[in-house]
C-alpha cells in the first residue's frame, strides 16, 4: 500500500501519508472524478465553487500526489504546450485574449492558495530560458524570441537579457543570453496537491484513495469493491488513462504516455547560491532539445530534470529507480551548467508518467451524449495547464459561458472525435526512438567543444529535420 514515500523528493517532504479510506460500498454522485491529481482536484474545486449543491467523488488508485502531480519539476507556468502555434491562427483580438488567459494562470492559483492557506512554497519569480553551454543554442533562442515578438507579446511578457543582464539573476557556465518571462512560479508540487485535497474535503467532496477504477462507462464507474452511479464522469488520469477500461476506445490513442526524470542535490550552502543566483525564485531552462528544467527548492536544493523515455505501446513505467545512465546524463548537464555543484551529492532521483497528444497540445472537451468531460496531454506543462483545465471542464459541464471556453484547445462538441489519434505501433516507438537518437547525437556533439564544425552542423540539421517531420509546424 502506497504511503507517499520513495515517490519523489516532494512526496518525501510531505511525510508518511495515511491513505483516505477506499470506497467499499455502492454509491451515487452527480460527478465522479477518476484520479486525484491536479486535473481532478481543480475540476472538483471549480465545480464546487460554481455549483455547491453538486455531490462529487474523487477516486484515486493510490494516494493524492502519487502520479505526475507529485513528481514534476514544480514549474507553474502561465502557458501551455503548443499555445503560440495555435494562437497564431486566430484573429489578433483572440490571440491577445488567449495570451491573457494563459498568463493569468499563476495569479489564479496564487489567489486560491492564499484564500485557503495552502502552503506550497509558491514564489512567482518568473522563468529564464537560457542559451548556454554551446553557442548553437543562441540562434535558436533568438528565433524563439523573434516568434514571440511577431505574435504580439510585449516587454512585460518576454524580454531579452544579454549575458551580463542574465548574470544578475543566474550565473551559468558559458551563458550567452536569455529570454525572461514573469509569468511563471516555483512551487512544491506535492504540497499543492495534498493541500488542495484537504480544502476539497472541507467543501464536501468525497475523496477515496486506494480505490482503482476497473471500468467506466456512461453513468457508471466500477471499482473492485463498489459500483457508483453518476451523471458525469471526469477521467482525470492523464498518462494513466491509457490503461483504464472504457467503451470509448483506449485513451492512450489520444494521450500517449511518456516519461520525464529529475534529480535533486543535497541542500546547498548559501555561498553556493550567492554564486549561482535564483534569489527571487526564478526557474530556468537551457535551450537544448533535451528539454531541461530546474529550480531552487525552498530547502535550497538544486532540482534539475530533462525529458525521459517512451515505452513500446505506450506502456506506463511503474518503477522509477533511475539507472546509472539516467542519473549520469542529468548530472552531466547540470554540472556543465553549474560546475560548483560537482562538489555536492545528488540525493534524489525520480520520474513520472505524463502524456502528449498527436497534435502536441492539450485538449479540453465534453461529450454530453456519453456524460464525460476530459482534459489532458499537457506535454509536461500540466502544473499550470491543469488549473485552466479544471476551470474549463467545470464550465463545460455546467454549460456556463466563460472566456476559457473560447480557447483553441477546447472542444465543446464532438467529444473524442475531435482529437487526432496516434498511429498504431510500431510507428510511435520508432518515431520517438528516431527523434531521441537525433537529439542525443546533437547534444553529445555540441556539448563537446572539440567536435568539428561539419559534424556540429550536421547534427543540428538532422535534429531539425526529425523535429519537423514528427511535430506539427
């Protein structure tokens, strides 16, 4: 039985968890939410805020925070995957509305945690996207910034920092420049998940842990011990939805499970942090294709992660004891960015399952005919996106008019038929392997200062080619 330990640094900091009792009798609710992660918790919160009379039950297979909500890197972003690409297709006024909707996410979460006294180490210090380690990152960052300016963002949303300007916030080895945005916060993710669950309990939401769902269909959810009747179902399982039985097709065809992995150092002395920076709670990434992300935790650790793996047929990874290769790759990049950290121990390593859609952006939809609402495929940006998803699903279910329903990733009609399916295996596995190998070769080539120029150019051309072939433009 899961007690919250040995899942992640974040869950270890929460302490030993006594699971809430499983649901062991038949019952009836207005809304049943499958999954006690951010999407389910936020959906329940906004449903109760908008319609306090609703009876709501959350069924969690393990404990709240067991999945991605207790394992992520702690970036609460005012953005979602693919937003710029989707917004570019909209009229200018709608582009601006979408930008404002996304940028407001950290402030919305802050308002909720302040209202309810949730202590989750929230600091809105912004995000630094840095070109560092090798010069080839610089033109890619410049192109990214040019696209942002073309999309109509202003200096209050994104600004360019020279190497000297960056050094006042963060000292990285071989840093060339950065793009800074204030629309991001640092959090302790497990504290947010557990805190939200505690708030929901006071609002009258029933939460049953250790209650895995074996099957769901219109108006009915089944566990090993109970049959639950309901009007609405929210399958808020993210990557774990790929293995849940339902009559509407495996959700894994729409939300393909992948993994991301993170390491954390021991608490670092203050002189080290004085040298590194991050004094205002900023989070950071370097602009390589390994998708790095880091933060200074509230207890002064360096927390650093990169993209991970994909398992054949979208199988979930059940165990996350990182191999030596998985540890060493993350240590190597972290030490390249911050050489002083070589003198300190890496004490934690963990990972989590997340999901991506074939369109490479999240989806939020309702199927009124079959009585369910779905959100997911956050592509690693779910800490903030799930808050927006919870608000969106609540408004879709209650048929309320709200600006969040006008976003291009929301499908108020048509259900799953609006989503593009992933190709059948082995195509996803081959595609992931191919793009992963090209990214790894580029990373190893560019990070080696002795690599000849022709090889450096070739590795980047190949990585560009693979990315353009697999991801939508």
